[in-house]
């Protein structure tokens, strides 16, 4: 639902976390980066993704990014994603 709303209200403020203020378009841009990073790490549509962050703007961006399904592999701009296989866990 956020993605659809963000497309309509791109320049409006979406997230406020202390001094950090992000517009809808910026949240989508950052979330797309997360989505691409997850895809590059081997996460496929339908896979479960755990997000271990405190209640902060980064959590919201990661949550939205994990829900996105990028069309293909792109530039690897985020760090910290790890698949179950890399962590030694069974999917």
C-alpha cells in the first residue's frame, strides 16, 4: 500500500525520525536499493526476510524494500544483507 501512495505523493514528507525527514520518493529510492541488494544476495520473491533494527527510519525503508520485487539485478549499493544459506541456516 505504501508504494502506491508514494507514487501519488512523491514530494510529500513520508518519514520523520528525529532530524531525518524523507519524502515518499526518497523512501522508495532507498527501498529499491534494499530490494536490489536482497535480490543480489539470492533472496527470491516469496522468501522470508528478517529485519533486525530498532524502531527507526532504516527499519521502515528495509521493510518496504523487502516487499519489493526488483525486475532484475542492479547496482549493489547496500550492505548487511545475508541469506539463510550464508548464515548457515536452512531456508
